[in-house]
C-alpha cells in the first residue's frame, strides 16, 4: 500500500508550524511512507498525496473546548471509524473543497486521515510553544501507529 504523510501549516506562525517539525522527525525515522511538507497551499498537499492509496495529513487543529497540546484524529475520507469528518481550512481553500476540485486533476487517495495538535499560540514567530513541542513525539508516534494500522488492515 502506497502511503503519504503530508504536513500543512505556516512555520512562521508559531504553533501553526508544528507539522513541519513532525514531518522532519518522520523523515528521519524508518516510516514506510513518503513524507512532504506542503506549507499552506491545499493544492500542494493534493500534489504530495497524488497517486497514494492513503494519506495522513498533519496540521494544527482548532478543536472547540479542547486543551492546547491535545492530539486529535479525524477521518476526512474513508477510514470507517466513528470520528466525525472535520472541515480543514488550508489558508487558501477548505481542504474538502480542494479535494473536490482536485479530483479531476489528481489521483486522490481513497482514505485521508487528519492528525493534529491543538495549538497554544498562533502568532508571528518561528518557535513552537513548549506545550506543542512536548507533544511532537507523541504525534509522530500516532502517525506511525496509523500507518501500521493501515498496513495491518490491508493484510487481513
């Protein structure tokens, strides 16, 4: 199964850049997936996952009433778990709009999973908050588990 992990966000807006840090950590590990950082452009994210069977998107997530630093998983397309689909804003487009428009130009994965951390601060700056920094290893582990879950599911 061909899998892609795509980070999105703005690395000069403090915690909105957490995906860049997570993608860097994943690229240094032995995950069996292509890793990309797409910045804030929805169509670069689609390009990065083009042709993959499954994609995991990493982002800073605005989850109402959730604590900063908490990690959340949402199934945007496919997946079948009971978490609700979530609208993701990619700064230039909503992700679901980009997927809908991109389906004519890209081979969109059958399954797209969103994994992310609730940010503590989103303001001009290049440093992540301590709260989010402390959660990057746990986020990377969740991405790794999600990648393995998919492989195990397809082998069954």
